[in-house]
């Protein structure tokens, strides 16, 4: 027996000196509390990466693997989410371009003729523009709960697919009447209302903490890429084919995207059949066990903590302010250039896309910069969120004031481009902040803040249509659009003040599940010892293998930590086992 024990110790010593065979030092660096994120997995190949269990491949995976060349699984999710948001927000541009085409004026021999296939009043147009946000508002908070109870990737995909179907039905509804269009727009907003909460539900499972900013901003920059592509593309399709074409084009694009989404995106890394072992270990080790905890039901959600948390209010106000000015640009930017500077539909579409093009590139750059400042301990997460959010809002508000007094379309274009571009940094502020303060409730908080923010989207068309009733008159257009942009600047200044005072990037005390109650352990001095009358030792049957046989009381010995059988025990534990057999000595290579 002594020879066998010595051989085991010798073998253990040999293998302990070979870290790449039995243990991987780079993967041990995943331990966040001890070594920090700066020493975690950096993407380099290892000699023997871990091989965790994966689900069996689907039928389609036997022919085409579910992976994108040169992209990791988590960045594939981010890129496809970006495309999904692009399609979703591109669909929002279809109606604004269609309305411009419907009210286009033509010079004829008999004078100026206005092409109006649908004679809609200002109130009808406002109702159609606002109807989308009426449906969008309803499903924000329920969308957060759906994303916490069901696979968030499925909810996100189905929402965009259904919206694409509704989008293709809008031209037919316009022939029926404005009521049918309003109903379809409400339905479209209803299904799209779950997209932002479900996207946060996806990142709850896929985004390592120190990559939250870059992954989330990469996905959300599709919002602005959708405007970049949607405005000029809708203008071109409307001008050169028909006003119905953009609706059909984006509907088909949404269906094709949904097929790709089902093929390449999974609920969580452990359910991806082709994710690399390195990436799977990196994501799961960095996230820890918090994401595996069961989500609470409606009544178990800490609503009171939400209602009394200043950081939550800061996010809600920032979301409202950002939604106000974003909807102002998406819905009325083309109308501003068209009525203020007499731009044609196609020209206004391209000019309106320029600011969002610059912003689309700055949003992911801002995310990488924010993660860099946090990762290298240059700034705290709280200061990073405040800097990016207040800085983005402040620049956009400043340039909105300049736009209000611009008298030249080129100057107005430059000022709008700079303002919208700098506002992209705010996405690395409030829009990612949910994952900082409460990752477990991120999807619910996103639904809550986005739902209240959607009220701004509901109000903007009504307020601005009322302010710009006489925008077709050049003299009145100057005053009306000036009031619109000064109002937008004021909204942002309010958001800067509240977010700068109350925002936080730290995990809130109510954000983690309550630890289960553990009964206090007895100290070693109070441990129960065996006695001669112990019922467990008085049986007449011979003890079985592994049981404890009584022996004579041992003399008092010094206390040995973690050994209750030495300190004050009346009986000494001796395992009863079969008679020992003779073993051959191990050879040098560890065999008999």
C-alpha cells in the first residue's frame, strides 16, 4: 500500500508540471474576482483547448455549418442583430417617402398640379405616424418578460419577420382607407415593441461583461444604418418605380433575414452546435452563474426597487429624450429639407442619410472606446456612462441650436451631420446602462425605459405636425422649423442634467437574487462525538464495507483542524474494507 501511494504522488508531481495537458493557465485567468478581465482569454489559439459538450447538429448543419467565416459566434449574433435593426428601421422610412411622393407638385401647362392619390388631412397623417408608437408602447414591458421566460433570440426573430409581413400589406391597406393603415401600423409597432427588450435578453446570455458596450453598440448601430440605407433607397425606389416598391422590398428583405437568423443564432452559447471550445469557455466563465439563475415571475420582480432607484429614472429620462429627437429626425428630416430648402425627394433622402451614415460608424467606435476606458481602469463605469451619454446629448443639442438659425442647406447639412454623429456616443451611455446596474433584469428594464421613451415617439408627430401646419409657406417655415429644433435642444439639455446627477454604472443591491438561507455550521468545539451507546454502532450484524467500527477510546490528543475524530472523540474511525492484496510495483512509465 505504501508503494502504491508513493507511485500516485510521483505521478501527480509529473503531471502537475505539464499545465497544457491537464489544466490550462489561460483559462484559469477567467476568474474575474482574482485576476480581472485584463488577463482573460485574448483569442489566441491554445494547444489543447477545452472540449465542452455541445448539442447534436441539426439536419441542415450536416450540409452547411452554422457559422460565419472569420467571425466568432458572439459577433455573428451582433452582426445579424445589426442587420435586423437595419431592416426594421428601414421600414420606418417607407411611409415618410411615400407621403412626399403622394403630395408631390408638378408644373403643367395649366399651372402647378399636386399629385395626391390619397387626400389625407394633417390630422390623418398625424394619426398614421403616431399609430405605430401606440402599438410599440404596449409590448415594451411584456416583451422584457417574454425575453426572460422564453428564448430571446426566437422572440427577436419572429418580431422582425411579422413586421416584414405587415409592411408588405400596407400598400393594399392604403387603397382601402386610412383606418386600415392605422390598424396595420399599430400591429407593426406591437410586434416590434419586443425587439429592444429581447435584444438585451440575448446579450444577457452572450455578452461578456467587458464586451457589453462593443457588442450592444454593434447591434444597435443597425438602427442608424437602417436610416442611412432606408432614406435614400426608399427615395430612389419611390422616384423611379413607385411609392409601393419600398414596402415590398423591405418586406422580402425581412423574410430572407429571418431565415438566416434561424440558421445562425442560438439561445445561448452552450446550445450552439459549432461554437469553438475557447469561445464557449470564455463566455460562460466570464458571465459566471448569474445568468443561469431562474428569472422571477411578475410579482417577484422588484418593482418597488425599480420605482425608488435614481439610476433607473436616469435611464428612463435619457431614453425619452433620445427617442424624442430620433423620431424628430426619422419622421421629419426629409420634410425639413424639402419644405425649408426646396430639395427634391431623392436629394432629401440622400442628404438626410449623411448624418446617420457618420453616426453608424461612430456608435461601435464609441462602444470600443468605452470598454477600453473601463477595462484599463482609466475611468469607472459610472463616469464612462455619464461622459458618453451627456457628451453625445450635449453636442447634438448644441448643433440643433445652430440648425434652428441656418439659412443655407449646405450649412444645415453639415451642422445636422455633426450633431447626429456625435449623438452616437450616447448609445454607449444610457442604452447599455441596463446591463450595468441589473444584468438579471436588463430585458425588463429595457422594456420599461423604452416603453416610457416610446411616449415621446407617440407625441412627436402630433406636436410637430401642429407646429408646422404652415410649413409650405417659406416665411412661416423658417419660424416653425426653428421652434422645432430649439425644442429638441431643450429636451436634450434636460436629459443631460438628470442623467449627469442620478446615473450609475454599478451593480445595484436589489439586482441580484437573494442568497438561499444556509443553517449556521457548528464550530469544531461543539461538534457531536460518538458515544458507547450510539445506536449506529450497537448492531449485531457485521459492519459493511465503508462503515465505521468502534475501537477502544483513544487518549486525548492535540486538536487537529478539520478532524473531528481526533479532538475529544471517544471513538476512532477506521474504515473496514476487504483484506489487502499484494500489488506489483509501478514501473517508471506509470504501468504495472
